[in-house]
C-alpha cells in the first residue's frame, strides 16, 4: 500500500503541466536521437547536461529519462528502413527488420517494434515500481566493505563487458579513476594531481568529461573517419499488423521481457546481450514456415523479441542506478553524473531523502511509454523525414551546442581547452577500440569507492579481514572473481574443443 500511495504521489507530481511538457520534449528528442544514426542517448544526455543545470531537478530527470528510453523506440526506424541501427540496441532488429522492409512489410515491422517496446517498457516499469524500494531497503543494511566491493563489481563488469577487450576496458577504467582523484583530498584537504593549476582544485567536472568523450568525440570521429555516406531507404508501407502478426508477436514480446528485465538489474553491459539472446530464442522456437522466414524474407519474431528485450533492459537498469548508485550502461553512467550535478547521490538513502523525485521519475516512465506509443505509430513517416538532414550540418550543430553549453557552466576558457582535449582523447579511444563508458564510471564511482575503502579499513583497524568477515562480502568477492575468470575459462574450453574437433 505504501508503494501504491507513493506512486500516486509521483503521478501527482509528474502530471503537472511543466513536468508533462519536459516528458514530452524528452520523448520527442529521444525518438529523434534514436532515428538519427550515430547519435545515441548517451551523446544527447551528455550534450544537454550543462543546459539543464538551472532547471528543476525533477523536471530535468524526467526529461533525461524521456531521452533515454525514447531512443530505444526511435532506433528501430533506421534499422528497419535503412539497415542502419540508430542505437547499438537496434543492431539485432536490423537483421530481420530490414529484410521485412525489402519484402514490403516495413509497416508491420515498425508496428511490432513500437508496440513491443510499449509492452516491455510498461511491464519493466511495474517491476521497477515493485522491487526498487525493496532493493533500497536491503541496501541500507550494507556496510562500507560491501559498498566498496559492490563498486569494484561495477568496475569489473562494466570494464569487461563494454568493449572488445577486457584489457582495454580496464585501461579506460583506470584512466577514469585517475581523473576522479584530481582535486582536493576528501579527508586531508590536500591538493593532489592538480599540476599547480587553480582550476583543477575542485576536480574535473563530470559534465566536461561526459560531453567531451561522447558528444565532441562523436563529431570529430565522424569528420575524420566516416565522412559522407550515401544511404538508400526502403519503401514505407501502412503501419499495421495482421492477426497472424499479432499471434506471432505477443509471445515474443512476453518472452523477451522475461529475458531483458534481469539484464537491466545487473551490471552486465547494456542491451546487446539480451537482444541477441532474445533473437536466438525466437529463432530456436520458430517452426515450419515461420522458421523459414528468418534470414530470408524477414521473421516478425526477430523484430518483436529484440525490441521488447532492449526496452525491458533499459527500464530495469534504473533499479541499480537509483538503489545502489551503480550504472550498467553508457547512458546510466551519464544519468548518474546528472544526479551528482544537482548534488544528489543515488543509492539506498535516495528513496528516503528524495522520495518525491524518485516516485515522480518512476511515474513519468508510465506516462512516457504512452507518449512514445502515440509518437511512434501514427507519426513514423514524420520521423523518417529526419533522415534527410545532412550529417555534416547535423554534427556541426551538435558541436556548437556542446561547446556553448560547456562554456556556459563557468564561463571558463580553461574548461573549453579541457573539453576539446578530452574530445580528442575520446577520438583516439574510439579509433583504437577503447570503451568510453568505463572512464565515466571510474571518474564518478572512484572517489566514492575510495571513501568506502577508507571507512572499511578504519572499521577493520587496518586489517583486510574486514572484507571476508561477513557472508555478503565473501559472496561479492566470488562474483567479482567469476566475472573476471569465467569468460577466460569458457574461451579456453571452446579453444580446446576446436582443437579436438580439428584433430579428429
């Protein structure tokens, strides 16, 4: 009953005209971001962080949430019509969706993607409503050793999963940890790693790092390495589904929601894994003529499943973000920085100290899902027109917007130089396949992990036994070791099997 009452109070806040407007603008912008290839929600949120610093925090978080899950809806449009995923989450959708479009069924593919996103997003929001408070209540009982190990778990999982190589991921993480150490020491008050530069005494702004690594680096990388790309679009058909399409899509939506929801709750690297798993499950379960459509004319289950899975994942990703302060993807890492930009640290105390904000944000998810369904089904032809915007002009506008926003925070030329330096570093990271999300995670969680480590060592009077005295700490250590070791063991076993097969 407390949850229901809190949710009603959240709806009362979320349906005020100002917050509804911010939710609508976020959903529209998120859909546009998803439609435009190469611009993900992380870039959009990072770019807008400086602009919204003066906006009420509740409105700002509702706005960012709209961009976050709106991009999941919009990403399917380019995947289906252009075979160009607007978001990494839509890569799998392109496999079958584009084949459906070439077969004259683009409308059915777009319809199952939009409705599946709505169904999965709504079910996942119910899960957030029911389980987030319970997770927060449990997390309140955690001590400094458990908190430190939880952050180490976030470091290892994000570094290991978000990238082509664990070594590159760890390198990016340590770069972020180093940036987080710049400034005044939290306990002694001594300046460290500032190089005698007064502007660095307060540390490096997370907003500058986020905008530089995501927005500026994206634009510069496009200018240097991608250039002009000629794209051909498949013909649009009426956005409707037949009775047979409904019969095939509904089970796929439900199965995908079950697959995707748990992946949002754990630091497992975003939406790529659940979408591929959902696609594999649908292909495995297909029979007869339905199975023959996979890889040929396009199977509607291959669109319905992955689209529902990615929306379930991005929604339930708010559970660890809000209750533990742990980001599980690029965009949630930027959202964590947005909270800190307002002086709020997501975690177990958030439901007690900022209950109105949290429940308004959760209520806005229900409202946003309905808005996105209305925006995507009848107006899909309008969104397709965005693809006519020339990329050079689009990226130039993003660069100007990001630069002006970063300068507007403190009117500091040093900030501009730092922003462009970080942007160039981001280009090099992309060029050599170093993931950028671990940098943001390390920079945000690094100082918090340091504080918890110091507290834990103080509690243990200098002994490391404090990390193995309680069962939960031992369990977390086991999970961390498993995250680092199991992929290597599986790779070694697979290699041995291949050698044995060749030898036989």
